[in-house]
């Protein structure tokens, strides 16, 4: 036996009834979903004129905001997937992440022309200096979604050498380093507590110390601008 039925019936019986009995009529008996095979519960809600309604309850302001937030986050995820596909042919490290209703993009930029193309692609209107050397941070929009772009190597001005010595070899951290297998490593400003530079490979989140890369994948050679110009893939706006 459903022991809650009498209690619910008593609560409904104590609800003040309006003058119009037809407007206050609630269906009987009260049905509750208590287990498999039982009929679904009938939910009633008060209308603005004090009556009862079986129809769908109007959404509250909080519910409308929650639905709008869910839709905005879904749009951000869709834009992130499209941007990731567009970045697939871009040379150098890149990363796309969704932060709520926004998208964050990290990429490597070689030259002012390449940065201008990315600015147009993301409709970047606000640009500031990043916390790491030669890095710019731009705020833009893609398909109605706000996008923050962290562009390594986009800062204007000639990049100076950043020598770092490991054993008997000196490496220029301002330039990407190609290992003996042809992979290119990038220094993005991160170091170990002892000062050893950490390198990343083709946009992967994992980092490896310069000493380990040199020891296990060396010899390393600097990749200069003239070398990158030969195989660099600059972004282009998709047709349509």
C-alpha cells in the first residue's frame, strides 16, 4: 500500500479553494509514481488567475537563463571543433579549448603576414602583450562565439637570440629546434625550478627538458625563418 497517498490527499484538501469550484477542481485519485509498472504522476500547477492547470508550467527566469547558457556552451563546442579542423594544417604548436561559452586558442605565428591572417580569421579587435616573450593575446569572435587567441611569436620587432648552454652545445631558444628525426621542438617560456628550459613538440601539452631532448633525440639544429618559410602553411578563409 502506498502510505503517502493519504498524506498527499490531506495536503491537497487543505489548499484554499477559489470561489469558482470548476477552476479549483483537481483530478482524483491522486496518482504517484512509486515503482515499475505504476502510472506516471500527474503534476498540476497554479495559474495566474488562481486555478489549476495540467499544461506545461511556464519557465522561470532562472530556467530560461540556464537554457540560454547551455545553448551558448553548445555553440562554443561547435566552433572549437571547426577551429581545430582548420588548425590541423597549421605548422607549429596549436591548442583549442572550450571555456564555458568561450573558446581559447593557442598557436604559433611566424611573421606579420601570418598573424594578420589569423586576426582576420578570428575577427580580432583587441590585442595585448602576453606574459611570455614574443607573445600577443587577442580577443575576437568566430561564428558568434567569443575567442581568445594566444599567439606565440606574433609580437612585433626582431627577435633576439636566447642562447642556453647544455654540456658542450649552445642552443638558441628564440628559434624552434629540429631533432635528428625531423620533429620540431618549441620553447614557450617554461622552465624547471633549476632553470632548465622545457620544450613542447607540435602543440602537445607534454613538455620535455632541453637536456633530455638533446641527449636522446639530438643532434638539434635551429630552424630559421628561411627554413620555416619553405614549409609553412598559412591559414586561409574557408570558401563559403
